[in-house]
């Protein structure tokens, strides 16, 4: 149908009704909510908290600021707002910025409608073309609002004429969505220029006697600490933002794990790697522990990218082992957690006031141990398994020590069972004894769990871990 509509007259005859951007978004949101379809796909854990705030703001016709720490899907929410736009939108052909033939705003657009009337040619722009985003640091007024175009002035255009202007990204998003990432880093002069846009919905360039009333939905993102810090954002600009929407980290491990599984993207190569449920929980728990650990700078936050990178690295470590040992499939083991320092470093910012003698490696390894402890105690409650734990520690003491390594074949763990036969009760209870790979993972998990619960000791030397028990019997 849209290919057949090429002029303003044909558009009017089709029964098309013009809507402002905010009316269009509110109307489409209402339709999606009524049909119970997902508004923004791929967002988890916000159903009862963040999303209702967003819906209220859009239904109220407000410009918004999305406030949250790193890794809380601020940009994803912002970039998916174009799902609330119509598939295509008709604009006047031949203008510098998108202009509805029902609402021309530039001199060029008004002249075309006046001169050609119903014969004015139109073209259709897709919803993807109606979203524009700018990163605040380094952005200038010319980038966002616009400036005089020296080339047009040299062609003879008057410096006071609209035709001499080069429009920035914001006017080019007329009838669309304009987004600014990291608002507190936006230059003060640009913040001042945004006043009129949010309040009067128009722009002024270099003091020219020009008024271009834009139809635009404006969205910002910011870190709450920077957003609320005095002097970072001009008060009048904050006052003109209709709604501040607060995001948060996943409130449960299961939600965080759902996000991690969705976002992890290892290369699709052989051999396949299996990720046991309790190992997935440990990887996700590492991030949860980081968000509360006293050695981690909590103001900086810990992104979901930590879980995603660690998840991918765990799979890569298991795949490397399978390739070296010639195994048909790999399986993530607790020994693979020792390779997570590279993927964790840089994503965990340490507390600047900590003891300087404590290194980043020590903090990350300690957090991994805390994650193992949390999941181990969930899997094997001490009240139920204390007698078995005691039997295992006695057998380890009798053997002197037990050694495992990252490159140890799965079949070798069956031989290790002869040294610590009490392990079999725990493995059988969890049904981990029916497969060599799963048995190896289960045995390592039990050894690590007994270590972090201080029932046995562990010494790491390269990829080899030695477990010992003290003589308390």
C-alpha cells in the first residue's frame, strides 16, 4: 500500500491520520499492552518494577531519563523504544529534516506544500530511521542542534537564512526518538540548548530569528550517583525531564542467570560443552557476591557483563580441555573457575580505601570461593550431610593428600574414588555417578565445597589443586 502512495493527495485520500510522536508511541504501547505481547523483548526482572514506570511515562507523554548503574539494560531499553513506532512514516521528499506533510516546519517544507499542494511528493521512512543516539562526552551544539554551514554561506546563502544551516542529529530525528547516553557528561552549553527543546519543543541556532517546533521524544541515560551530584546537570534541565526511571540489578540469581544465558555468545564450534546447573549458579553467584563484597567499590556497580564474560570463559576453558584430551564433549568443572581472573579483571572495581596489600587477584579468588560456598551449602545442607563430610575428611587425611588438575581426564576420577570412597554417597544422592564427566565435576565441586567450608585445606600450584585434611581425629 505504501508504495502506491507517492503524493500528499494520495496520502489524504487513503485516510491516513497524522499523530505526534508521543501520541503514536502511547497508542502503540496501549495496543501492545492490551494484546499482552512483550513491549521490549529480552528484558528480564523488570516486569514489576522498571517497566511499569516506563509505561506510565510514555502514556503520560513524558520525556524520560533512565537512571541506573552499568550493565542494567539502560541502553537496551532506550534502543528498543522504536518498537513503539509505526512501521513506516510519511515525510515530505526533498527536505533536510523529516517533516510530515500535515505539519511542515522548515521554510523548505512549507514552500513545497504551498507550491505543489496535493502533488507534493512524499516518501516513507522506516522506524529504524527514526531513532538517533548520541554519546554525551565530546558532543557539541553543532553536533546535536546544528550550526551555520560554511559551504552554503559561500554559495551565497544569507547567514541569517534558514537555508544556510546544517541541522544536527536532534532536528534530524523530528517525528522520532532522540537519545543521549551519559547525560551528566554533556557540556553545559549543550545542556542550556536542551532547555527550549524540552519545554518549548523548538530549537534556536546561533541566535538567528528562527523557530522550528520539533516533534520529538527525548530520552537520556545516566548513572544515579553522577545524576544527583550537585553541579553535574543544570537544575532547570532536570526540572524539564518528565520522568526519572530507576533500573536495578537482578533481584534473584535465577533472573540473573536467565539474562546471562540469553547474552552469552560463544563461537558455535565442536566439541559441544555441557554447563551443569550448579556450575551455572556458581558463575552467576560470583556476580551477586561482587555486588556486596566490602572490597569492591559498590558505587561503581558490577555489570551483568561480568557474569556473561565468566560464563563464556568457563565454556572456553572446558572446550580447550576437551580438545587437548580428545574428548567428544566437554563439561564445565570447578577447576575452570581458576581461569576466570582474566574475564573478571576490569569488570570489578576495587574499593579505593581498601588495604593496598590486597591484590585484585586475591579479591576475585576470594569472591569465587564465596560463590562456591553459597551454592555448595544449598546443594548439601550440613545438617543432612555432616556425617558424610566427616567420613570424606578422614579418608583424605588417611590418603595424605588428593590432587586434581584442570587437564585431568574424566576417567581418572573413577580411580580417585578408590582413595575417597565416601564421595560416592554424595554423588549417588545427586545422580552424578552415572557419567564419567559428571562424576568428575561432582567430585571437584565437593572438594571445593569442603575447602570453602573449612573442612579440608587446598593448595593451588598452577593448574594443580592439592587437598589435605588436618589430624583432628
